């Protein structure tokens, strides 16, 4: 069926409204929903509004507001410094333990929050999902995007604290965008994948909180990666947060020796995780409204 | 020929039944996977039996641009499923449909609202959810706010709004939506009578402006007022696709057929999954006689509802509708009177007595809604039909069939001699 736009005199043609598009609805199989750029672009305004909503509501009606973005990692830093730095005397590669843990906690808290909130996000938005069509990936992606705002704030404060300690970051700081990209890919891959599983199996709600705890301890946050012996030390970087955390210490604290091996492995692992998460999401997205 | 807005070919949608299919637990999925793998290894990959419900089956139709179409049918006939498919929320299991143009829906009040966001923020969010472009909302923002009459509260979180204000704002956004195809499920769009009235007005306007409208409603009068054509669905299939009068007649006949069935065997119930107690029988009696389903205007009538289970705080709502499916009156036990009797020994039985039946002769139907434990337990459309024979009210003969209106009020005249 052709949908010829009616012939109108030139001055009446409304440039803003494109000719009506025909959408074909039928059972689909395989992939191609999440990774459909045209479709995502068509709904870009909604994507923006969802992300804006997630940013706005995060600290509504809280006394400290966006300060929570840095209060959380700082609180952990204090506890870790007392318990692991002082009492347990864990090595911090010669850095002040407080800085050593804070540089790791800033990207970690971004990841942990995005992972936790992302995995719950589809279920929390079930009213929308069961009533309106839009590319569902916007929901977990919106959570991650909102987390990026926090991440930026806490990162700036981290840099300020580092300067106060008298450390002037070297050129290594230019690696930050790459490290942030790894953290975002990890959070989106894991968050989107688990949010999709959560639609069907609410077990996810119980798994994620303690999985996050375990993940915290298999990532060198309270300890240095150098405390591990080879080959575990390098292999551990298949946990993408290892590369992020060790990379952050190097980039922000000017430690000198770049953990390229860890960052490289973690980058690859993050890409794999992102694609796996999105691919699973893609497979099951079509049944969300039936199952949620 | 006009352009086609919607074309559906062999559309079907099946759901797997049972709690397990919907949620399930990871443990069950893992053990299931194990069993299947084991089965495959042993060489008999038998598939587990799955209970499948076809909500829609092999549905084909075409809608031209600018047409207003009503979807009618019993509860569970597939109307809402059809809207879900057309709005892309759910994917069809079989067949296909092509929809041309921007699709918009009128939704339950506040679906797209976030309570923590301010009125202003919600206008943008809700507009985007309904499918409006951002600069389109920005352009019409002042109009929307003026329409809702809300300038003062724009920067107040919506959770502090009264429900009336929320409705006003939600509707103001919806009213500025200009879809090429509008899908409306009245059951979803309700929540508030004022909102519903406005929604209907908006739909009529959209239809007049040349958009295509698909409208799901139980209210046959509104369907007849708004649509030229209607599609009658029964158990997921198209039974009639015809001019609206013909389809409505078909629906009323189908309802009447259903009323003669044993009520407990009917599946078109409205119990929202509760159904601890169900309506097992509904009958109308004349005065104190035992003869069912024929009553005389102006005399006493009793409507007797038998239920399967007596629950605490049971309430019953009866709606009497005329032969065109238009509601005449609703009787609701929740609006109680000191004359009502609650009797622990009356058994699973509810009786509503009308001392002087003010209905003119004709055929009427009764829809029933049963509440208990503060929940809707059961609901049935066309639970019974009854005929009113001509009678006398206050010594005055009743008008015959064919006059306007359905009721007679007791009255007296004063006339020049």
C-alpha cells in the first residue's frame, strides 16, 4: 500500500511533520529491537524525558540533595580507612589509604547504584510498560544516565580532594573518559540484562543486593590489585570493574605505572558484558508487556 | 478510495496460562531446563504441556483514514488485547497489522505522571509518553497550562495536587495531542466521570478533525454516537464487522443468549481475579409471586441475586439497561438507607425490592456487580433479561412502547377545566 503524501501547494507543506510512517506489527524473532538506531532515534524525546525524570527525582525532598553523590563514597572511605587501612593494615601501594580507597569508591558507587537501580527499573515502571509502547531499553538506560550526573559531581569533588592532598594529576588523567566508558558499559550491560530477567523472575530482587556486596570484595577497592599473585592478578580484570578501579587510581592519583593490561582486559570484558546484556534484553523485550 | 490507516491480517495473540507462565521462579526454570536437557540426552525431547489461551484469533479488518470504529464484545472477548497489539505494547503471536500515522492513546489518569515531579515537569514527561515531540510540547505549553487553569501550581509536586487537579492536568496534556490514529479503551480511560466525559468530547473532536479512532467501550450509546462502524468480537474472533447499528444489535442478541446460560458457566466475568463469591443466579419477580422475568409496571418488583459464598461486607450494584443498551438506572446497596435489612440468616441471597416499578413496557437487562471484603468479587453484564408489561402507576395508565424515555414518574396534573 502506498502512502503518497497528498500534493499540497508548497507554502502549505508543513516542514515539521514528516509524512505518516507505516509501522508493520507482527511476531518478530531474534534480535534487532535494542540495536535499532532508527527506532531509538524516533523516540529520542521520550528517552530524554525519562532520563531527566530519573535525574530530577533522585534527590527530591532530600535535605542534602546532590551532596549524597559524594557523601556515600566518603562515608565508605572513612569506614574502610579505619577498618582496613588502620586496623587491618592493608597495603595501599604507598598512597594515603583514604585517597587510595576514595579513588576506587567514586567509580564503584556509580556502578553499584546504576546496577542496583537499573535491575529494578523495568519492574518499577510496569504501569508505563503495560500501557505505552516505546523502546524499553530507555528505562534501564535512563537510570544509568541519571547515575552519570552523580558520577560527574563526585568525580569533580574527588579531583578537588586530590589537589588538596597536594597531588597534581599527570597526563594520565586523560584516560578518565575511557575508564568512565568501561564503567558505563558494565553498568548498562549488567543493569539492562538483570532488569530483563527481573521481569520474569523476581528472584533478581534478592540476588542483586548481595551480588553487589560480593562484587565489591572481588574488586580491589579495600585492597590493591597488586596484593594478588600472578596470574590471578591479571586474570581478575575480566571483572571490568578491576580495570576501572585500578585505572582510576593511576589516572587520578598519579601513581606512575599504568595498568594497561588490566584496563585492556577490562575494556574487552565490558564490551562483551554490554553486548550480552543488551542481546538478552533484545531477545525478551517483546514479551515484557505480557509478563510484567 | 481513501487511504488505509490500519490493516490487520490474521492477527492472533495467545497467552500462556497459570501463575508459573507469568512469573515463575528461577529455580523452576533451572530445573525445567535440566529436565529438558536430560530428556534430549535420553532421546525423547517431549515438550511439557502448556495451557494456552488465544485472546485473539485470526482477526482481519481494514480501517480507512478518518474512520471511527467501535470495538464491542463481552468481557474477555479480546477488545483490550486488540488495542494492545495496535498500540505495539504487545506483539501478535500470528498474523500482522500495518498502522499508518502517529498513534496516540488516552490513558488512565496519571499513568505517565510521577508524583515527585512538579506540574511543569510532568507536562513534559506525560507529553513525551503520549508521543508528543519536545518542541511541540514547548510550543503548546502555555495553551496546556491555560486549558488546565493551573498557572499557580506549576512548580508544586503533583503529589500535592488534589485528584481533581491531577485529572485536569492529565487531560489538558491529552487534549493537545494530535494523533493520526487514536486508540481509546474506555475501561482504561475512566477513573473519574468528568475525565471520561471530556475524553469522549475529545474523541469526537479528533474524529471530526479527520483522525482515525478506535474506541473500546461497554457503553453502546456512546459507541453509536461516535462511530459509524463497529466490530463485534466474541472469544477472540470477529463475529460482525458492520455499520454500527447492525453490530450493536448483534452484540445485544449475543448478550441475551448468554443470559439464558447458567451464570456460573460464563467466563466473561469482571471479578478482577477475586471471585471468592460469584453470582450464581439473578432473577426478577413480580410482587411476591414466584414467576420470574415478567413484571408489571407500577407494581412491586423484586430482583433476587443468588451468590455462591457469603462474605463480610457484601454489597451489590444492579444496573438496569434498556433494549438499546442504554443505562436507565443504577441501584447500589452501598448507598444504604435505614430501611435496608442485613440478616445473617438469609443465606447466600441478596434481594432488592422496588415498591413501585416506574419502567415503561419493554425489554430490559440487568448488569450486576458484587463486592465483598472491599473488593470487586464478581461482575456480569446481562445477568438477566426481563419484560415489563403495561401497568398502572398511581392510577394512571403507562405510556406504550415508542415514547421517549424509559421511566414514568408518579405525578399529578392541574389543567384548565
